[in-house]
């Protein structure tokens, strides 16, 4: 089987590459935006026509952390709509047999009818205003996948991960997600013997995290089955303050030096989702503990600091 991985140079794509380079009999092609602009329909269709792919893992997206989303809702929506439309149309036109499309738990509303939210609640209420451009772009992809399956009997599915982290993440201080952002700022502070370690926001929002290596393994598992139903991939919930404490423990930083800038936005305070369906389908999969995942991430970050995305 010949498998295309869009967004192949990103965090999840690189974790998939590590995984399949060891024990896969399939051929994997890892596509980056430098090789093909998926916002361009003609480029996308030419690439698919030449590639003759059997399966697609669609990771490519315009992404960013809270503060990038706050300032880029238009670009987040428009670019992701184009990318997703073009990839799905090309998958159908060039007879891709299996498709795994990656959503995000940020698609969920900030005012749900219940917690934890499940797969049936994707379109319940508006997403949080801080990332509604990105969230609506992902919601529209879910709708398209569902209707391609219904109209053309395609074998596509959507995975809905919570916050992903791990090696190959984006550690850019301006547009990274919360964990790599905190880790990088604290790293610079520690190098400078700082007496204050600043965290944006109150630290009170709840979040769930999944180690990117674990998610890569789950994607490969899904690639080799015929499930077409949406599936949440999540782990335990805790506050951002707990995340900061874990980073301090791993990096050996005095927690009393941490200060929270409460003038900065917290984003959505809670977006807890359920892994009940996941546990039924994959009862034997065990997630890496958050502390162990942060240890491995920091080890990689420290060893590759000059080359990381920052």
C-alpha cells in the first residue's frame, strides 16, 4: 500500500515517519508545503495524479497556538477550507481507498450541554471565539468527509485529538501551543538565571494532552481498519498550572519563581472530551504518562535546540 502523509514535516508526520521506518511493509510518502501548495487545486490534483496513492493521512493545516489564532481567524479559516476541499476532492477523483483526516478538539463549543463532550456533539453550538476560524475550518472538513462517505461510499474517517505534544513540535515563542511555548520560555529564562518565570494567563483552564508518538501509533492502527466513524483521542484532564508544575519538575526549576500574567487571555476555560468510544475500539492501547512524555520532549528539545522549529 502506498500512503501519502500530508503535513509530513510537522510533529505528527515526523512521529509517523519514525514509527514506519522501523517496521512497516507499506510505502509512505511525506509531503511538505514546500513540495506542493495544497491550497492550490491544480497543484494538489497534479500531485495526486502523479502519486497514485492507495491511502492518505491528512495532517496538513494552517495551525498555531492561542495568540496566533486570536490574530489570524480569517487566514485560519480560508486556508484550511481550501486545503481540505482540495485534498478530499483529489482523494475521490484519484480513487484513494482509505483516508484518515485529522480534526482537533478545539472544534467543540465552549458552552456544551454536558461534559465530557463526545463525537455526537461536534456541531453543537459555536466554538470559542479565540479560535473560531480554525475550528470552523475543521468542522467543515468533518461535514465533507461524512458526505463523501455517504455519496461515494468512500472509506474515510476523522480522528479528533486533544492537545498534542512531543518531539518535532513547534517551539516558536510567538505562535506555539501552550506546552512548547512554556518549555521554550523557561529554557531561555534558565539560561539567563532569571528570577521570574512568566506564564501567560491565570493557569486555571483545563486541558487534555496526548503524546504525539502515541497518536502516530493510533493513526496507523486506524489506517489498517475500516472504521469510518468520528473518533476522539484523549487522555486525562488537568489545569494549565499542573502542566507548568510538571515542566518545572522536569527542567528542575523552582516553582516559587513562576508568575502568571493574568492580563493575558486564557482562551476557552474548559473543553473536556470523552474517550469512552476509543476505549471500546482500542481497549489495549496505553497512553504515555504526561510526565514521561514531557521528559522525553525536553530531552529531545535540549539535544536538538539549534535545529528545532523556533
